């Protein structure tokens, strides 16, 4: 059953959204760097450090960041740490939206745009 909305228009809109978000990435990354540096200011009271951590957490939730994972090996009784990059919630939401567009409908819309559409005679 054909869809009644334009998969191509949705795909193009997603591309535009992504372009605007890419323009915001650098300033948000700079804000994250400044927040991390602010945590190193000497003699910060805990409530200020907590507020900085809150801002930093929100920046990393939205844009992504690095997560340190701690693993415990029960045989050697040692801890190991690994740092992994995680995608931000906005990038994950965009990818979910892209994944939801039916591929065949998108290809059909692209073909129709490229060659035009003809009306059925019957």
C-alpha cells in the first residue's frame, strides 16, 4: 500500500535539520570544554560544582560525549576502565527518523522527481 506522504520531502527536511544542527555542534562543544575547565577552578563549593556538572551533563546528553566504563574482572580482582564515545540524543533521534522512512517509498519519490510522473490511462 503506497504511503500518502512524501518520503522524499521528509528526507530532505531531515537533511536540513541536520545541517542546522551541524552548525550548532562547534559552539556546543566549546561550551562543553568551558564547563569541564570550570570544574577545575579551585575552592569551588559543592553546590556550584554540582551546577556545573548539571550543565555538562545536559550538553553531553544532547550532543554526545565520552563515557568511562568500569569493568571488574572477578578472576584477577582488578578494575579496568575504557572510554567510549556515545552519540547525543539529537543524533539518535535523527537516525531513528531516517530509519522510519520506508526505503521503497523514498526510492519511488526520488524516481518520480527525476523522471516526472505520468497519469494512469485506466
